[in-house]
C-alpha cells in the first residue's frame, strides 16, 4: 500500500474544523473547512483506498455518501502539489 503524505515544501496548521495548507514560501494558502478538513486529517499517512471509509466512520455516514467527494478532493490536493502518494505503508 502507498500512503498519502504532505508534499515536500508544504506546510499546514489546523484544527478539526479548518486546515490552512500552502506551498512555502510562495503560497497560496488553501483553506479546507468542515468536511474538507476532516478528509485532510483522515488522509494523512494512510492508503488512499481507505480514506473514504475513515471519513464515513468519523462522520457517521455511509461510504457511498462520501466516496466520490473524498476521491475528488484528494485528486485536487495531489494535482495542487499539496499531497503526494507514494510512501510505502506496511500491510
């Protein structure tokens, strides 16, 4: 399995309700709130395929209710260079 991780040159701070994430020092700062903040927190250090189930459990929703949104946000964060896929996670 390959874990999602914060990309090199990216910093973030946040709470359960909001995450501020940016490429440093050039920016821009991206603000993730509510469900996007939850997805960020649940995604770090785990395989991409497990994030939807983690988010669903944390939000007391079904996986089918969250799967597309989770995948869309992770895809966007990877494209923006804020998250990377690739650190090997032990099975």
